[in-house]
C-alpha cells in the first residue's frame, strides 16, 4: 500500500505575522516543483499568522494548518479558537494533542477526542499526535502508553472518519532534543500503531491512514526515516523554521518514499 507523503511544519509559538509571511514566501519557490500528487506540504503557523500565511499560500502547493481547535462552537473559553474562526481563514489541517499541549496545558486523551470529533465534523483534516515520554520507553511501557492514547483519542471515531485522520508519532524524548529515533526503532513503533489502526478500523481503512514521524527530523535523516514501510512523512518543528532546511527535508523525504 503506498500512501502519499505528508510533511507538516509545526511553527509552534514562533514567527510574527510578518516573519511568517516572509518564511512562506521564501519556501514557495523552493518547493514549487514538488508535485501535489507526490506529497502534501503543510505549514502550521500560530493563530495570529494564519491570515497572512493563508493569503501567501493561495495558488501554491503549500497547504495551511493550525495548532489547535476547540470543541465548542463559541463561548466562554478564553484563549481557545473555534472551527468557524479557522474555517473562515481557510485552514485545512489541524494539529491536535501535540505533546507540548499535553505536557504544559493539561491536554488529555479525552480533550484530544473532543477536539478531534469537532475537527472531523467540521471538515478539517486532523493531525493527531501521540508519543511516549523517555521514562515510558525506558520502563518498557511505550506500547501500553500509545495504545492508551490511541484508544482514548480515537474513541467513537467511525471508519469513514478514521480515513481522514493523519497520525503523528512523536516520541517526546526526541522532540527538539536532536535525538532521533533510529529508522528501525521508529518503524517498529509505527508498525505497532498500524496494527492498532487495522484492528480498530479494519485493514481497508487502517492501511490507508498516514502516520508521520516527529522528533528532530531534518533534511539529513528524512530520507532514511520515510523509506521505512509505515513512516509516511513527518511533523517537523525546528527544521520547519527555515525555508531552505524545510524544503530540503521535503525533497529528501519524497525522494525515498516507498
Ligand atoms: C514537534 O514538536 O512536533 C517536533 C517534531 O519538533 P522538532 O522537529 O523540533 O523535534
């Protein structure tokens, strides 16, 4: 089963609107020759930069994503953002349950599930993040933790909706640390995630769901990671903040995609 590569840049709390616009303007010509049939290229700026970036990516092969979505349509939820607000700007992808949201802002599998269901109901393409902490891996609990995050985060999702989800496996110990899981280690975990998806949604859906790797992925290691059977792209932090490093990563990843 070949799945289209998806490389998404998570810009986190970086770049003002003006800086975000410059970054995407610099990126556009560098990836202009990447055929949209070969890969989805997504950038996920912070909320205040979404409008500027939406404008800048019009007519290009770069798609717009954001970093969160609230489950309620509107109301007293200070600091949150609704589906309608994101839709109006033209956001297509939504990152849900990033480990920084889980670690610093109390995101749980239950809140991930609520955000996910709203994102699906409102027609977004969710990128659902899961991943174990270093202590989990060292304690031999990686699969148990991932199983729990998957079961809780994806609870009640229909087969038809599951097919619209992208999963991002991000070992927390590899995020922003320069420590990457080896391709073999990442593949072993991706295969475990794939088996959960196949069991839960059937192979006809499970085999189509794209699973990104995230955690210190860069131009230098993208090709070997994406060459693995169940690694279908990347969710990129640091290396997405410069046009040349992100473009090189995209091209290396596609060059070696299965
Ligand atoms: C991330 O936060 O999603 C991430 C993978 O960051 P980095 O690429 O910097 O490790």
